[in-house]
C-alpha cells in the first residue's frame, strides 16, 4: 500500500540520523513532506558523538531523492522559541501540519546517587521537556487545519519498566507516557490522536558507542568490546532471539500511528520491543 500519508506534512525532531532520519524517510516514502529539526551539535554530558550539520544535510538529500519537500532547521528542542520558529517557518512554507514524531533524545548512564546535576538536567530537558516543546509548538497548527492529526512521542521500554544505571533516562521516558496520556485526553475533541512508541535497543549510534559498550561489558578490556560480542549481551534483553531492532522497525510503527489505519487509536503505549517487556 503506497501513499498512506499522501498530501500530509510531518514534523520530525532528532531528524539528522538514527531513528529520526528513518522516520522522516519512511513518512516521505508514503507521501508526506517533512519539517525536520535536530540540534546537530554536541551536548557536553552526552558520552558519545552526537549528530552534525552534515548529518542533517544528508537527511535533506535523502528525503529530496524521494521527490518530497523538506524544511530542515538546526535547533535544540530544549529551546522552545527556536523550536516554535522552526515549526512556524516549516508550516508557512509547506502549508499545513498533520503529523508529529517527537523523537529527539539522548542517552547516558550513571548510578542515581552519583549522577552529576547537569547530566540529570540535560536528560530531562531533551527527553521530556523537548518532547513537550515539540507537541506544544505543533498543536496550534494541527488544530488550525481542522482535519485532526497524529502525534507520536518516542519513549522506550524504559518508559514502562525500570533499568539500573538509567535513573534520568527512565524518569524522562516514564514522563513521556504521562504526557502522552494527558495530551490524548486534551486533544481528543479536535480528533488529534496522541500515542507513544517504546523501542527496545535500536541499531543506532545511541547504543553503539564505547560508553554503552563499557556499561554492558565492564568485565572485558576495551579491545574486546566489539559489536559482535556486545550483540550477545544485548540479545539477553529480548524474548525474541535478536540483538536489536532496526530504526525502520520503529518507523513502521510511527507510520501506522500517523496514518488513517489507526484512526481510532489514541492514548496507547506501543512496544516495538522483541518481547523484552514480557521477560
């Protein structure tokens, strides 16, 4: 089935690479034009290399190769004014807004009692406040269209269960669920549906970095912490015998929630978790 979101405009945060780029491309494949935002810069408390302006430019190139329009802006989701300006400009150029994929997020780890204050603040700022900012900036435009819409918030399996060493990440992702459910109630009269997706480990740079590998394999010297070796440990998180899911697996769920195929689905926490929540 092609054209499942034909003629619609989608706003995607964290669009420079990983899941965000995948979401932008999957929605574009099915007919949507894209408003793309990414910080495309480093946050000091994040223990791996973040996206760059070149990454965001590559997303633009790949969306345009699908013959779809894209308006891309470098902006930090913690900065509401910058995010609102990016959305307003995108709507002014593309004419409408129907879909939000509030995907921008960061990852890191520390024991709760040892966590630096700034590490906590940055995580909550990006992974929870940034999600609220994306919805807040988008809602007036979706409502103005008068045709309803779909907002998809990216949480995690950590939004539905606890994990040691991730107090800040788990708190933020649980907070996304509360935000999603509240927005689903508040926006239902306008036929704006709000749901959350909950991935297990996804095959992106967010898990494939030396800091995360060290957490999962502290018993091994750095030279032995290879993707192959770590894959076996990531697989223990899942019920299905896989190491991680691919970004497109999450994008397919986002697409379904964005499309009319899920027209009466709202307030749902949708796991794409290879069964990790039932282990």
